[in-house]
């Protein structure tokens, strides 16, 4: 399975199961290098998180792991 297939599966999982839920996203590197926010969108390989009236747009292909908080 290629990385674009995995990114597509992750995009679909988030859009179907995590909309309006708060998640923390890890990209690799140091353990404290994460982004936390409420999922307000996920399409075309981009996750949109909202936190403190700010929106973060995340490339799904860069995500190593995520979990609900």
C-alpha cells in the first residue's frame, strides 16, 4: 500500500468518525510536538482543526499518529 492510499484512508476515517471531536495530532520528532483542536473538516488530504478561534490546516500525509482527547 502506498503512502497516498494511507493518507486517503486516514482522511476518510477522520471525516467519518472524528468531525466535531477534539484530537491531538503527532507528526514525529519530539513527543511534545503536537497540535490539538476540534476537527471541523477533513477533505482532499487536509485536516482542519479549530482551537482558540484559530484554524490549523494539516497535510494528512505528514501525520504519524492522532488520538481523541
